[in-house]
C-alpha cells in the first residue's frame, strides 16, 4: 500500500511539474507577444531575466529530481515564495540566489547558465565574469 501512495505522489508531482511548465510557457508566449510593446525597455529586460532564471531553476529541479517543496524546505523558504520565483512573478534578490544555489549545492552562477536539457532560452542571462588576478604580494 505504501508503494501505491508513493506512486500516486510521484504522479501528482509530475502533473504539477507539467502544469508549472505549461504556465511558464504561456507566460513566455505572452511576453513574446508583448515584446513589441515592451521593446528594449527595462520592464521587458527584467521580465526576460526572471523567465530565464525560472527556466533554469525548473531545469535544475528536474535534473536533481527534487520538488519545489523540497527545495523550499532545504533553504527555509516559504513554498509560496518559491512558487512565485518559479513562475517568474517575483524578482529574486542576491541573498535568495545564494540560498537557492546552496540548496542544490552548486555555485550561484549555475542558476544563470544555459541548461543542458535545452529547457533554458539558449542563452545565459549573465555574462561570465573572470575572477581578478592576484599579484604575488600579500596584504
């Protein structure tokens, strides 16, 4: 009986994931249609960045096989806030980016990289940054 409950739970999680992706795809289409209205405005750029971040986050959730609820629990975040981030409805702060990255055990830059599954937009939303070179002198 426990196996049945686990399977039902897994099916529900898959259904919820499909609904999230469907909702995100609808928001992407809506944004693409509004692209003419927004153009290269700050609002349009911010929306694009949020959607790219959300796609990358969803891809990581899928590749690590964890749910939004589990990630929320790991990083001590309310599930509603995680949902707003995944649905590209909230701006994400730098401390939140670090918390999410810690939840996956990856560097924060990983949340901005194109995903290997191709679920991202095909571009990175932040250009790679080179670390400054240190000289041989100590401070």
